[in-house]
């Protein structure tokens, strides 16, 4: 085997010349696991072409180095005539020719056994199937089934047990709008969110730091969706903090109560398909968040559908002080911003349908496996950077 070829193989596995079989095996397992860890596909799907090619090249280099190491070991054993005992007695065939040989007979040399090549195991094989990301069956059938389950619960008296999720989603709607504007806000589960409409560098920097951590984790593990979400949210935060006037900031904070029940619950459901970094343990937690988002969304959607049709009244007032409280969100939209009742009904009804459309597009994107296009682009970019080419 040519020295240049051996050098390339050693560089690919990251081992030095004269490395033992154990060292080569460990280096191969480590490199192969690094490739597997970067995968975004499920275990039952074929890996992307570039990943399969890298794994083939890595295995070819491993097999060449193993063959070369065994050849060197055989030569040392033949030339040494037993002067240097093997490192491990299990590596050689036991010598049973202790009976004196006839003159002229030569005892056969000790030879190495060929150890079996252990195929590296894909960690995804040990993962529970429902916790796997990018599994076509899970992405296609599980979300509609969960939605149907939540809808059935809403047809029973058990829906009263889910009221807490609706209230807190409403308060988080106010808070997230305030945080994106750089204001302090504390969502309380009692139906009240105290907001300080004054710019806070602590709030702005803390929220931006969270977006940065999300982007860095996605980049490290080559996951495109967290990176896209982090960039989009950081841009939205900058616009709402530095561009919007104070009156508009206050409007979005007021609108974000009912609005947050729509778009935050939809985002929670859409995140079911997003493969977050491993540290989030999202494979299991996404089911919990999807159920929370589904129950909040169906509650608010069914209610405002009846409001739009005129069957239910617009919810004026507040949860704490009742319908007569002039500080309610709907009261402020009419008194402070000149909205009419029809405008309120139509706006939230259209928002609800927009959320349904966004959820359907996300479902279709993953059901048709179109998400692989973005994953392929990120994988190609990472491979180009690793090779040092442009």
C-alpha cells in the first residue's frame, strides 16, 4: 500500500503512524458517530447522498488501515520468532504442537486471528420511534390525531380542566409583545400581566441573548430551523424596539392578548416538526407543548368563530374585574384605537384562519418531505466549510 494513501487514511481518521488496532477502531467509531450525530433524518430513511459518501470514504480508510496494521503485526511475529509475546493471549491461535518434532520438521508459525469488524450502531436505532424527528409517519399522522383528541376533549366537561392553559396563553401574548418591544412584563396565571412601558436594556439584551444561544446551538448541530427562527425573531425584536413608536408598541401589547392565544398556540403546534438541539430534549417535550398549543388554539378558535357569526358576544372587560371594566383589551381597542365591533370580529376571525393555513403549510411541508431541501443546503454548506473549499 502506498505511503501517500496511508497518510490520507490516517489523516481522515485522525490517527498517527504506528497506531494499534484498538486506536484505529476507537478513532473510526468516534468519527463515524460524529457523522451520525449530524444527521437530521430518521433511522428508517436513507441518509443524504453526501453523508453516505462520507461514511463510505471513512469506512474505506478504516479498512485499509486495519489491513495494514494486521500486515505489520504478522511481519513482526514472523521475524521475531516468538521473541516478543503478543499483547493479548486471545489474539493468537493456541500452540498445541508441544510434541517434539522430527528432525527437519519446522513448527508452524503463530498466526493472528482476524477479529470481527463491529459495525458502529446508529444511536437513532435505540430511540423510541415516536420520539424520532423527521419520521414521515410521525410527521404526517400524529399531529392530526392529537388535534382530533383535543377536539374530542373539548366536547366533554373535561374541557374545564384546561382553562388554565387558555388564561396563561393570553397573558403570555401580552408579555411576548412587551418583551419584543423592550418592556418589562410579568405574565401571571390569575389573568393579569403588569407591564412597565419603559425601555429596559436588561430585557432587550436578555431576549437577544436567548436568540443568540438558539442560533449557536442550531449551527453547532447543523439544524436549520432553530437558526431561521433565531434570526427572524431577532429581526422582529429590533424592529419593534427601535422602529415602532410608543403608541404602536402599546397597541401590539393590547392586541397580543387575544392575538397571542392564536399565534402563540399555533407556534407551539408548529414547533412539533422543528428539530431543536439535543439539549432541549425536544423529542419527548414537543408532544406536551403540542397538546398545550392545541387546546388553547381550539378554545379560542371555536369561541371567535361563534363571535364572528354573532352567536357569542365580544369579550369586553377583564377576567378579574368583570365585563364592566373599561380597561379590558376589547374596550381599549375601541376607545383608544377607534376599532369598531365589526373590525374586532373580522380581525380575530381572519387571524384564526391564517393560523390554520400556516399550520397546514407546515404539515404539508414535512408530509411531502420538502424540509430535506433546507437540510441538504445546510449539510452542503457545513461539508464545504470542513473541506476548506469555496
